[in-house]
């Protein structure tokens, strides 16, 4: 189970709100104990960024390089669904889930407060399942 700190959750929500009405995206790096260490917010360069996300390749590679330098592994990928109250993977999210070992966080901004849910997504099997995560209050 991945553990995020309250400040990290706030950072992700702030980025999602700032990107609205487009989808935001980013990576979460951490250690083998599944404790999130760093949040890597990336620019969404998708042609239809209000309903899709594609990380800017140069930023994606730079974030992956930073993770290696810091001894981190990719724990999760996050993106937002700006109009969703109850976020769940879209067909496109499932089709483009190229990192089967990563958890996929989806942030919904359609309600009074942001909502975040976590999923394991299998692009190969074309399915997804919700998983639990933990917020550590500092």
C-alpha cells in the first residue's frame, strides 16, 4: 500500500486545480517500502488536454532521471479528471496504462472537495481494480 504525506496530497490537489480545466499529470517516486518521497508534476501536452493527458517527454525523462539519482522507483502515476466527482479510469486510461507495476491515482475535481482514488490498471488485460492507499498526517 502506498503512503503519501498530507503535504504531498496537497501538492497534487493544488496542481490539479491549477491545471483545471485541463487534466494534470505527474509521477510519484519512492522507496521499496512504498512511502512516497517526491512528487513530479509534469506538463500535459495532449492535443485534447481537457479529456486526456500525455506527459511532456523531456519532463518525463528528466523526472525518471531524478528518481534514479535519488534512488527512487516509480510508485505511481497521477492525473486528474476535472469534471468528475467519483474518479475512475476511462477506456483511454486503461488502453494507455503502460506501467503495470505502478498505481494510478485519479483526482476528481467535480465535487465540493477534490477526490482521489487509486487503481491497478492492466493495459494487457483491459481491466482495472481500485486499491487502497494511506495518508500519513505529519
